[in-house]
C-alpha cells in the first residue's frame, strides 16, 4: 500500500470527496479503536488514513474557496454595471 497521491484526487467531484471524507474518518476511527483494544492491525494504516483525510479536506476547502471567490467576483461585476 502506497501513500495516496494528491493529483489522483483532483479529478473526483465534490460529492465524491465528501463521501470519501466520511468513509476515511470511519476507517480511521476503527483503526484507532483497534489500537486501543489491542487488536491486530497494521499500524502504518493510521498514518495513511490521516494523510488521505488531510488531502481530501484540503482539496474540498480549495474548491469551496474558489466557488466563494467566483461568487464574490460576480457580485462585484454586477454592482459595477449598475
């Protein structure tokens, strides 16, 4: 298992990103639960899931910021025209 690549995530939609965030948070919770209860698990998976979650949240934040920026630019253009 290799670390996820940020460029691979850029092609998925915002809905898919949100679903993957929820799924990754659940997987991370389960891994932490296994660690706390001393069950067998691969400890490196915690690092991978944390990194994947950070990448997904970063990508979603960037996209939402761009949407907000476009909306504000549009409003500025509309007010200047009037």
